[in-house]
C-alpha cells in the first residue's frame, strides 16, 4: 500500500479505540486506510516475540461483519496473515485470542457501549489487552502524514476461526464451575442475563455448559440481534434495563425463597453491572468490593487493588481488611492495564463504569469472567448479593451512595473557561460543606468534611462535564451534583 492520501476529519483514538458515526466518520474507505497502518505498528511493537498473524473480530452492530471482512482484506493485502472470526464474540475473547495464539495483536470492530449509529475499531496488543496511547499515537501520526508505504512480495492468507472455544475454556479454568452448576441444579440459584443485544449473547450458557434439565435457570434477555439496541444504548445503566428489573422483581415475587442474580453486559461484553434478588441495581462500585473480598478470602488471591480515581471509598476499605495495597489511576482502563503490565502482582483492577480485570488473566476488562466470579461467590457463600454487600458495609463500618451525571456545556470556549477557573481557584466550600482536600491527577477531586467526595472531569473531545459524587445518603449525592452543576452554569 503506498501513495498519498488524506483523511478529513482526521482519525483519532480515544481511551479505547477509534469510534465514529457509520457512513459519516466510520466508512469502509477510512477503515481500509487505518487497519493496515495499525497492523504495521503492531508488527513494529510486538514483532520480535510474535507471529505474522493479526486477529480480526467484530461485534453485533450494523454491518460489523462486513467491516471486519474489509479490515481482514486490507491487512492481508500488505502481507499479514489474518485469523478472521467466524461470528461475533466479546472483545475480551479477541484479546485472549491474540495472547493465546501468539499473534501480533487484534483489530476488533466495535463501538462498545456507544449508541447504535456508531461503529469503531479497537487495537489490542500481543499481550492480550488494549495498546498504549503511544502506539495509537504512532498510527495517528502516519495517518496524518498520508504517506504510508508498505511493500509485500505476496498477500497474506485469511483463515476463519472460532473465537469462543478457547476463550470459554480459559474462563472455565479460572472458576469453580461445578459449584455454580450444583447451586443451579439444586434449585438454589437462578440467573438472569441482559445481554443488551450485544456479544455476550449465549456467553454464560457456552461457559457453564448446563445440562438441559437446568437450562431454564439461565434466562437471557435481549439476546436477539437488534442493531438499534431497542432504541437505547448497550450500556449497563439503570435507564436501559427496565425489562431486566421487571423480570427479576416478578420472579422474586413468585419465588421469594430462591436466590437470583441479574447481570447486565455492554455491547462488546467488557463492562458489567448486576441486580440482586430484589431488583436493586449494583454497579461495579459495589461489585468490585464484593469480588475483592471473595477472591482474597475464599480464593486466597494476593496482589494489589488497582482502582481509578472515580472508584468508591469502599474499595480501599475492603482491601484494608486483607492487608492489600491500593494503587489509584486516572479514569480509563488503559491506565489499569499499564499497571498490570508493570510486573507488580495484581489481584484485581476495576473502574466505576463497569470494566473489571484480574491479575490471573490477561490485562483486559472481562465481563463474563466477572459474572462467573460473582456466581462463584454466591454459590460458595449461599448468600444473595444484597447480603454480601451489607456484610461488607458492617465489616468496614462504611455506608455510601454514588451517582454520576454528565452536563453539556455551550461550547469548547465555556469548557476552557471552566478549566482555567478550577486551575486558578480551588473551591473551598461545596454545597455548604468545607473542602478538606483537593487534588487533580485526572480532573479535579474534592474531599469534603463529612467524608463525601466530588470529582469533576472533562471530555477531551466535546464540551461535556462529567460529575461524580459519593456521599452517605442519596439525597446528599444529588444535592452535591445539583450544586456543582448550577455553579458550572455561570460559564455557559
């Protein structure tokens, strides 16, 4: 591939990949331009220890299979061998395939949890996780120059492969599958899985390999292909899962003696949330502490907890129960993955938006593995998620509530004015409470005298304010978020 080409607007990679609106920013032409460059940079980065193979996978979005085919063809055209997925699969399955098959990396067609009009491209490294910003910056630099030249004496070959088989076996090897299946077989546990029309469809069934007599205990919701995602977005948030809430509450009303758990998987199955027997929503702010206790106490796992700055204060309090060290990163799983790759033993790394990974696996968010560990915790303890959570609150003497809102600003000028103000002037009082600490490794985080905290962050690409708060009551959370939202309004 050679010759001058210019892409307008320029392709830019965010925290985990390039995403764009289908037929506008994300087109066959632009994808065929970026994919060979990404493959080339993967070879430059990992070529000494890996093969000449690139994994290509895709999700269930509109035309994802066709985009993946074009990706495979454009990469093979410059001499790379390609393993192209036979069907959709979770993004973590393709990260696993890159690691397991000693490939140069993986190119995955997915826009994760974005709305239906988006598609995207994630670049995964030979180690089985997202490449660093340094790697994507090299791809962008070559794209911007528009002079990519790569000669190959012959085309590479394209073969198809099953991305599910090896991945599912890898997950089985990490979890006490028999304990989970026994709890199901004895009628103690019923599972609801809202796969949000995404790539987790059929995933738990594949991993658990349930006999026909117990398959009715695994109920999948929104498992059909729907490129419009039911009019919402495939993101594990309460506003998108009304049907899961309804089914769980109905089942609990009819079977109050049974333990049940509901899972929510995002579009490419690297983020998770959960619902307890009574239909209460449990984000990863709650799941991570539960998983931390289970893995440390019942599995004897060691290593540090890696959390983002937006993670709940319950996480380090649970870590302290087991003498685990805590390492805090900016928001974004790529920072967690970088720490995992540093060589320092890690038990678990997680972010408030639902991405959780494990030190005994690849450095990648994996929602299906998280679901399996949650099921293992329930099966071995014979306790509902709500009980596991309340037990932790009692052990740590810590009760909190959390929420996050996004506030649109009038434009990038308002954004810059707000950033400048926060940099020059640190707030001393928020919603009538004294600020006792302020730090800004990622945005601006304020700790208040009553133990609550507020985090203010900015989107890097649009005039959007991200506001996070944890406090002792839901009312205090909303009071704080409303206060800061109103305060920021003066800059619009």
